[in-house]
C-alpha cells in the first residue's frame, strides 16, 4: 500500500514509524512531516489544510490510504472530500468532528445521552455570561466553543481573571468565531487521564490509557503548552476502569453519534477526570492525542494498518488488537521561550549517541541539505523510553536526555514521577 499521513508533529512521526513496520506498506508520504519522518518516508510540502492540493497528491501518487493527524483538516471536511473521491481515509466526517470542534455540541450530546460531564452553562450573549459570572466563586472554568489550538480553556483563579478570559473570548474575539459561544463549567478536581479508542461506528476498541502534562514547568506550574510529556499506562487507571469507561462513555458516545445521524469512525479520544473512581468527560478529541500517541503506539503489538482498514471497512469486531504489558515515558524537548516566542534553526546534536532502544520522535525539526537536523518549532522532540514498568521507562529516557542537545533546549524533569514516588 501507498500511504499518506497528514501533519508534521510528534504524533505524526509516531504514526509513520508504526505504519512503516507493516509488511503491507510499500511507501509512505507525509504532508508536511519533519526531519524524523524524512528519514523513513517522503515529505511533501503540501499544507494539511489545503484539501484540494492533497486530493491532487493522492491521485498523482495512487494513494491507498490517508491518515489525518491534526484536527483542523478534519473540522474542515477532509474526510468527506476523500470519501467523495472514493479514496480510503481514516478519520471522522466534518459533522462527526463537531465532537471536538464544538464544545457546545459535545456538551449537548453528553447531556442528552446521560454521559457524565461537568455541570455547565452555555452562553452566546456576552452580557448574560458576565451576569452569570458575577454569581460564581473562583476557580472558574471558561471555555471557548470552537477550536483554539489548545488555548481555549481558561481556569481562572480570580474573578478578575475570569472576567478577562470572558472578554478576551467573547468581546475581543481572540479565537475568532470559536468564541461566539462559551461554556462556563463547574471546576472539578481529580486524576486526569486520556483514554483513546479505535471505532468503526459500532465496535469500540480502547487503546492503553495515558496521562499527558500540559504545563510548561515542573509540578504543573506556568502556562499551558501543546503537551510537555506523557506516560502509559497510569497505575491508578485499572483494566476495570478501562472497561467502565468503554461501557459508560465510549460506546454510548458512538451510539449517540449514530443516533444523531453522524456515524463516528476513526479515533475517539476521551479526556477524563476520575473523581473518587468515577470518570467524567472533560473533552472529546476526534483524533490521536499529542503527546499521548508517542507513548501509546509503541505498546501496540497489532499491525496499525490492519486496524485502520478494519475501521474504514466497518469490521473492527473481526480483529483482535493486542497491547504490550510494558510501559512508556515520553519527555518533550522544547525550544527556550516556548510556549511564548522562541528562536529556531539550531542544530540538534547527539541523536546518534543515545541507547539503541530509545525512541526519538521529531516534531519541530527540519532536515538541512547538509544532512544536519535543525530545530524548527517550539516542541522539538518527544523522547520515549520503554521498559517493563514506568520506573524502568522513566530511567531510560532521563538517562539519555543529557546526550541530546540544541541551543536553549528545555524539558520537564518530573514526567511520570508521580507513578514512582
Ligand atoms: P479541555 O480542553 O476541555 O480538556 O480542557 C483543558 C484542560 O483544562 C483539561 O485537561 C483540564 O486540565 C482542565 N479542565 C477542563 N475542564 C475542567 C473542569 N471542568 N474542571 C477542572 N479542570 C478542567
Ligand atoms: N494531549 C492533548 C491533545 O492531544 O489534545
């Protein structure tokens, strides 16, 4: 098969790495990819959101299967487009992607079908939202309805911060029309975990659970990022809990979507808060998580291409998906200044000196004509250790990190530490 992967981050490098292990794969293209994918696939310059150009690429190169990494092309209907061309593509339709692209849609769905979610109120009028805020106590959770590159949720610790978040979103429109509506949530505390599943619209097959770290500094301090690390599996999330979430959340969600006339196929990501053993959905995503994918797919034993085809063909129930009982810890190496402004173009050194079984997934990197790898983004690498348990995986990754270097490189020291201490 000839496969086209859309996206260029650590998640997509991991997808390419896993797909490349399939005996059914002859050639992989990535649009746009990074230096890591350039070493195992062919990078194309086509933009992930230029759907018509991707259509031409797919026809030109006789692509047999397309896999979409990021949410933006899903939300603009890339799956509907390739379905109309008759080219197999993995992911939900534009209508089904609303589960991620509209938090109001997701919240209404959960409320209608009795799927556990925070108590919340939706507003489309700024003055009404302001009046409601006045009667609340911090911490207050303010969420923009639409896609906001992971920045649309503000946990305000003061009324002043909550009012600013609301006016930024609804009045200044810092996220554009994504802020036409807001949700104000009750604030929950508990253990956060991501459970991501394959689904063909009928059968749901959960992956191993994972935790990600969103804050830039150790001990979850500082601003939010795209994700600074992850590990799998979390000790507190048992196989029974996976079963519970599958039966009480994932399956009911997939059935609800079918019932609403928007059958859901692809990957369904449930961002959960577990409170006294009870899972609550904070958000859905319509795609693989980043950086969860980097620690989840290395534990997948089954051929990923077989799974993706079974999802597209609607016979996921015929396939047994196997997972390794091992553990992974992944640490993101970022450019100094990220998630604010940062410089790029620094050579990445030491990649040849690390242990051979260390997994290095690239994100913001580019391959120079001279064969040197340069930084090209805020999050540069996700470095993943695999071991018999989290302690071994963690030791492996942190033992190797000092050998990899680029100017101003920064990483958190506490990824997966809570599982050890
Ligand atoms: P979301 O994009 O909805 O997952 O929100 C991003 C992050 O905000 C989550 O990973 C949580 O850490 C936090 N969060 C979202 N909703 C709530 C809530 N109702 N209570 C507490 N924290 C929340
Ligand atoms: N790790 C969170 C996300 O992929 O949205």
